[in-house]
């Protein structure tokens, strides 16, 4: 039976990063992955393919509707959906093979199959053919990610009732697409198919979209999406989803009234659940919470001293970069170093157009905590680069402690803010004040000048607005 210093169960962003870092630190390391391809949900059926379609659909939309306003005449324009999907698949395939190369480069053993616990130091791996093998490990990291949730009694067939996975591979542009759930994933997928020609409607149980987002940004985001043509049914409860000869019927309740809506395709986008079933955690006494997440203690350690857990299987935002940071931290802790994750400085991004990005506390959270703060806001309509690019929707909002000026949260909606958020994440890692950003020289003309102006606005001295 082969023995390893570290074995990671799961080859997604958290798992493969953890495995590579463990090997770099001199540990004999293996990574078990059941999908048959590394990269997890993010690379195979999540972040990467969705961004490929978001980019391609935005280029199509701009060519069709916006190029002529800046003097570019495109003539006849047509959509080749098969080629667009082919480009997506080619990108994914190249990146998954890239991770395999990194495993070889760093001498990480890649074990294909489904891993489960036999005891705290022994794992059983069952491959696609049904054959099994056992391996020994001094340390084990659970990094099995998450999978799609559905509503009770609603079966996802990935054809007419789809998850995000099916929404990434539709064979044709649906005339009408209903999205159940107004969160990040649903709105991104809705943006793709809206640009490609679908009539998109979103059903959300709450009275606002993107729950957990700073409410001012969320409300502004809703207005922009409506302006783009996306329709919304807020404060609406889904009762049932049924397939019929004409497509799909969605039964809902709004203000006590029962209604029916029809669609060609329905996208279920109501959240995700941790992949902890099938690991045989009970055999080693690993504790879970009511949502099925693995409970962790200090340094991401579970209730079993040599077993760790990271990413979507533990509490916190289900984000690839959060899992990666945790994977690095665990690898370093196992090797006697000081692994650390700053959960107050993990950004979140919605890759629509405009993008939405945030880090730290929202205004609602600060008010609830009784923390006094100052607000600095700056609109992109007053930023010269955004104006000349015809992309000036949105604003940047900085929340700073009233007495110390320390940055507590930053919320952005606008062009390329998914990249721009990195500046303030770095600032927050160093405990920066709004004044620190305000006194940092930003190149002109750039979108990032809006960050500096928002920082100046915290002290009510923005120059260009």
C-alpha cells in the first residue's frame, strides 16, 4: 500500500493548489479526483466556461448594437453558437491539461477515482471501472467542492430544466429563458443568453437580487439589468416546475396570487450544497453542521487531528479564490509554517456587464454592528476613460471607519471592476486608510482613477464630481 505525507481528496481550485503547494514544501503528495479531469466545477462547468461565454456574448452584443456608434460598421452579423461553444470547450481542455502538467512538474501523484475514508490514515479509491485500491496518508485534506441545489420535487434534466452546467451547453438560443434565483450565477447565465437573443425573466423569492450584496449596489445593478432588457419577478415564490409539449411551465405565487409562466428553458439557480456524501466521514468521526458542511477548528483542521477541510465543503463564500487561499494555508500549516487566510479581504465578483465587485463589510453589516463609518462614492460617468469608452454605468463606494479612516468595505459596479477590486483588497491586507489610497498616484486616463476619487470623497474632497 503506497504511503503519502499529504493526500488531497478533490482536484478543484482548492485541492490542486493545496497539492502543488504541499509538494513544493517537500511532502510526498497525491490528489484524488473522480471527475476524470482536474480543475473541479470552476474550470470544467463553472467559472471558466461561463467567462468564455460571457466574453463571447458581450463581443457579439457590442458588434451588433454598439460598434456603429463609434464609427465601426460591421455589415451582416450572424451568430455561430456551435463555434462559440467549441471555443469554450477548447479553452477548458487546454487549462485542465495545464494542471496535469503542473502536477507532473511538481511530482504530485494524480489518482483518478472516488476517494473515501476507511480510517483516519487510510483512503479507498474506486475508479470508473469499479476497481479499488487503498493508500495511506499522514495528512488528508477534504476539498471535494459543491454541487447544484434544486427546489423540492423539481428534477433537473439538463435539457429543458437545467442547472448552470446545462446552461453552459444549450444547443440553441432559447426564445425564452426563465431563471429561478437572482444570485450571481443565474444573472451571469441570464446575461449570456439575453445578449444572444433570449427573452430572459428572473424569479427571486426575496424583494431584491444578489442577497448579501451591499443594497445600494444591488438596487443599482437591478436598474441596469432591467435597462438591458432582463425582466424580474421579485418577492415571488416558485411552487412547481413541470415539463410539457410546449416547453416548461413554472407555477408561482406573488402577493398571495397563484400564477403560471411558460418558457422554453428553465435555469435552476438557487444555490449549491457541499459534496460531503460518499466520503464515509462517519467512519473517522468527522463532524458536520446542519447544512452538511464539515466543521473545522483552528488552521482548517477538522475534529480529527490529521484531517483538514477547505473550500465549498466548509462555511464561507463558495468562491474558487477563497478555496485556493485555504489550500495554500493548509499546505503550509501541515509543513510547520504559518498558513493564514484573511476572511475580511476576500473579494466577490459578478462577471456581467457592467461587472460588480465587493470586498469587506456592506453598509447594512456596519449599521447592524453599530460601527460608525464615512462613505465615499464616485460615479463612472465622471471618469474620463469610462466616458470615452461609452461604458460609464455604475460607481465606486468606499466605507471607512469614522474615527480611524481604516477601509472596512469597498463596493463597485462598473467596467472592469472585477480587476480593479484587487487594488483595495491589497490595501485592506495592509490595513490601509482611505487617505492612503487618496494620496496614491493613479495613472490618467484610467478607470482606476475612480478608486482614488472615491477615497477622496470619503473626506468630501473628490475633484471631478
